[in-house]
C-alpha cells in the first residue's frame, strides 16, 4: 500500500504539470512550485518520496521490515499530502 501511495503521489504531481511527460523528481518538485503550489507542499512531497525510497531500499537490500508505527505514519503523511495536492490542484486551476 505504501508504494502504491508513493506512485499515486508522484503521478498526481506529474499530471498537474505535464500529463504526458515523464519528469525527474527534482524537476517535478520545482515545477509544482512554479505552477503555484506552496513550496512547503513540494518539500513535504519530496521528503515523503525520499523516505519511501529509503524504506524500499532497506527492505530490498537488507530484508529489514518496517515497524507498524513507521508504516502508519508514512501512510498518514502520504494521504495528507495527496489531499493537499488535490485541494491545491483545484485552487490552481481556478
């Protein structure tokens, strides 16, 4: 579920900027700010994506399971960012 949320967040952010283009993460985050999204939201999104990447790397390379608490915190953070991204997207389009 966490990787699905990560992919959904990346795709949502990319769709806002260029629905048909594949963007690098740094370009995506800069583009969100340039498109009128709060820089704090872009920063939070970047931190979330980086955290999930690190978690995925650790579990793949070292077989380390994530704690339930950490997993729940990441999911809650990702959902909050996704909701903010949706709300900001609607505000930017109007």
